[in-house]
C-alpha cells in the first residue's frame, strides 16, 4: 500500500498537464471532421466530383474512427497506452499530410479512412488513461471535463476552418491538422507517462473483447439504448455532412457565415447537455428526458422537411437555421442520456460497452452521410428526410426494445433483460 500514496500525489501534480494532453486527444476527431466542413463545396469543385462523393470523405473518416476503436482498445490493453497511442499519432500525421496533397477524390477518401483509423487511438486511449489514473468521483469528474472539451471542439473547428479558407484553399485545412498532429505527438511523447503497469496488462485482446460484446448485445434493453443513440447520432451527422452544402450552396452563405451558424448550433447542444447534467439528472428520470429529446428531434426534422420541400413556398435561411438549432440542441438530451442509460446496465463491462456504443454510433453515422447528398446539391430535402427517419427509428428502438415503462434504470448485473 505504501507506493500508492506517492503515485497518487504525482497524478495530482500532473493533473493539469494530463488534462491538456487527454483533452487534445479527445479534440482531434472533431477537429479532423469539422475543420474540413466549410471546405466541402470547394473540394467538390476542385476535384471535379459530386456532392455525394465529397461527403464520402466524411464517411471514410467516420468509418475509420469507428473501426479503429475496436482495434486500438485491445492493443492498448496488451502493450500499454503509450506505444499504440504514439503509433496512431504518427500514422495520423502521415495520412493527414497526404490528404493535403491528394489529387483525386478517390485518394482523398482512402487516406481520410486511414486518418480516421489512426485518430481513433486518441478516443480509446484517452478514455483508458482516465480509467488508469482515476477512480470513483474523480473519474466521473474527469470524464465530464473530457465530454465538455469534445463538445467545444466542434464549435471552434469550423470557425478555424472558415478562417483558414480566407488565406488558402482546402489543402490548407489538412496542413493545419498535420501541424496539430505533430504538436500533440510531441506533447504526448514528453508529458504523458505510461499509465498501465505491465502486471495489469493481459493478452486476451480482440477475442476477449468480442466475447464480452456478444454478451452485451444479448441484453435487449442495452441494445435498444445503443441503437437509439446510434440513430440520434446519425441524425446529427446528417446535419454535419449536409449543412455545408445546404447553407452555402442553396442559401448562398459564405464559409464564415456557415462556420458561425455551426458554432451557434454546437453551443445549443453543449448548453442543453449542461442543463441535462446539472439540473435534470436526479430530478427527472433519464428515460423521460431522453423521450423528450427524441420527440423534439422528430418535430424539428418534420419542420425542416416541410420548409425544404417548398410546401409553403421558398423559405429563407433564418427559419431553416432555427430548425437546425432546435434539432442540434435536442441532441444535448438524446445523446448523453442514451449513453448513460446503456452504461448503467453494464457495470461489469463498462469499457467494452463504451467501445461498442462508440463504434455503432460512428458506423450508423457513416451510413447516413452519403444519403444526404443523393439528390445533388440543389435541395435540402434528403437531409431532412434522413433526420426524420433516424429520429423515428430512434423512438422506435426506445419504445420497442427499451420499453422504459417495464424497467428502472438500475444496473443489471447479469447483463440480460428478463
């Protein structure tokens, strides 16, 4: 027991530095996705491709982040945290640099996939390092901090991207991301120690992880929350992938205006998420908050479909932007509550459950991305249709699989619903 006290003291002394490093790792995925958004119309023109193909560059990155979590997690349990993380960051730098010089859409899609695979190392290992260093209330607080950082990153990312486009073209976005990757790699190399002791490592790897995930999927209620959260994320990603074209091409806004609107919508999501965590949790059941959030998403998507389909004639940017703001803000209720309710069912396998939730959400989002551009750049109807279908599917999973009136939110130690 004696060595534990100095170790814990050292952790407290490096707490701010660890927070900065892990916050940077958590911010890399949204930066990789969202800095690039204002440049999507320009990419379409520069590479002489379609909107749907340009959106596949987002799908590829998102797919890589989904699959990479399943690969890197077992690697970090077997070899420790630093080695897989540094390898992932080095591959991220290489892939991002190649993206900056990609001459064709096909090459850009391929290396965006590799960029996502490598960037997943930051998502998984940041979470694992927190588990290594903290426990109990401290761990919960640290995870809250990381969630706040991951919420702020999408706010500033398109703003940065819009400003970069003032001075250069879309290639410059990837140049900036390459520099960010290099800086973060140096910071991790110099400041983040190995947090998983050799005696705590195991060789179970992928086989053990897949066995655990299979048992989790046998829990109908867990699976319901997981899929509902995935469809909510898909509605969010339909907005992320379509909004550059909708706001800039259809409504004629500048990249800077788009970045500003994107930032405002992200602030709405963060604000509602903070209201949920600080005021609703403990006063209102998570199921009720989730039901309200999903209902608002469906209503906002319905309003957007009515406006974009021309039922009441041409509608300007302000009403559409208002509808998107409401939909995005409702995500602050839907996404954290689906995650919390799912994880509360799996106290025996929270790590595997978290990886499964993250991977499924990214994969469903990746499927939604190209669908919003299926009718070209001249209409926003596909975006609204995808959002409405995803919202209805989320409610269907919530009611049909979770059946909140039949159970409480207490942890289920057996991992199955009877």
